[in-house]
C-alpha cells in the first residue's frame, strides 16, 4: 500500500532528532531514566543530559529548577509487545513508586485504542508504557491514512476516565 500523501513543505528537514523535558534535580531525574526506564544517558552539560532507547531520536533533559506539570497529552511512550508485559511493567513500577518519587501512577487499561498505563515522574513529566507493534507507529506511515480511525481514538481518549493507583 502507498503511504500517506505528503504535502510539499517549506523547510527541507532531515531528521526528528530530539524532544525536551525539564527537571528540578538532574541527578535524581537521571536515576529515574537509567534505573527505572533503562534509557541510555549521557551528560551533555552541567545542567543537561540526553536520553535514548534503541533510536536515533533523543530526549534532552534540562535542569530548570521549576515544576513542569505538563498535561497527559504531553508525554513520551515506551513500547512493549504484549498486554502481559505492560501489566508486568506496571507491577514493577508500582513496587518502586516511592523510591523514584513517582507522583502519579495510573492503572493499565485501554487508552486511545491502545493498552497502556501512564505515570508522572518527580518533575511532572508524563510517560506512557504501551502495547504496540514492533517499530511503534511506523506502520501509520506505511499505509493509507485513515483519519476516521484517528478521530475515533481522539474521542475515546478525551472521554476516558483513567483510574489512579
């Protein structure tokens, strides 16, 4: 199948290289990223680290000493292959929630047609652990667009009531 129609862009960019999150305590945040999430971490300055997991795209974490408190729609997702793996990951996170100062942990369930759970880290950043096919959302770019399906997912997500642990 053909991929989605691509409109001509003004800019001719090469790569989505990174996104950014903020933190209050770089050392504590680095521990969360390395020990709990298992990310590769490299210190890039006195107040920043870069994170990655099996990808060229990185997340930059910058110490700003302020509370982020982003909303649930501003999150990064980590993929697993089965619902059983998502449930097991949830149990592991629940067991160490206080140790890593996790502010909020939501029970696994169907969110936007995806089985997942969300957590809010010590800095107010949202993270999702989800069941997704190998390669994540790459398949969306390899098939014809189906905006009706995405509209249904947006509606499902906005109506979802997520239960906290």
